[in-house]
C-alpha cells in the first residue's frame, strides 16, 4: 500500500500506534548510544556500544532482543494483510539486514578496520526511513 490515503478508518489509528511503538521500541534504543559516539574518532570500546545497540537492543527478564527481532515483534500490532502491503516493512527489514551485514565483526575487529561511515549510514537509515514514513502517515499520503 504505497498510497496511505487508501487506509480505512480502523487501519489508520492501528498504523499510527504501530509506528509509535516502532519509534519507541526500536529506533529510540537503536540510535540512543550511537548518537553519543564520536564517529570521527571511533574507539574500540565504542564498538561494544554499537554491538549492544544492534544485537542487544533490549534486555529484560525475557532475555536479549536484537533490533531485527524487536522490529519483527512490532508487526504483531498490525493485521497480516496490512503489514504485508506496506513497503516500509520490507524497506525496514532490508535496512536491518544491511546493517547486520555491515557489522558482523564489531567485537572482533579494531575500530580502524571497520567502514564506520557505512555502518553509521546504515544504522541511521533505519530511523530516517521510519521518520519519513511517519511524516507521510500524518499527512495521509
């Protein structure tokens, strides 16, 4: 569903609640620590913070949940037909996978050996895409 104007009356508030949850449960916790990192002088101990943001995004009594797992869990807030038709779902999945592909060795490689610009771009692309979707959702397009 690329045209958000086609949403039904029950779908719009459901999608708005879902978007709010994704922004809080995923984007907030995915971006929180990386926003405080000095990306121009990345240190080895910063890599642990990045790893935690991506792969240990939430820790609670149920265990550890990665960013990708958190995103997939939010889809339960939408009916299957709706989330299957939303391009933002496939886009976000692809962005999360791209981030994981850029960061498999965060804890095994020195900071100097990593493509930090690629990692930074891929990490923040997730939130940027979801913020843009939220703006479109609010405008109804």
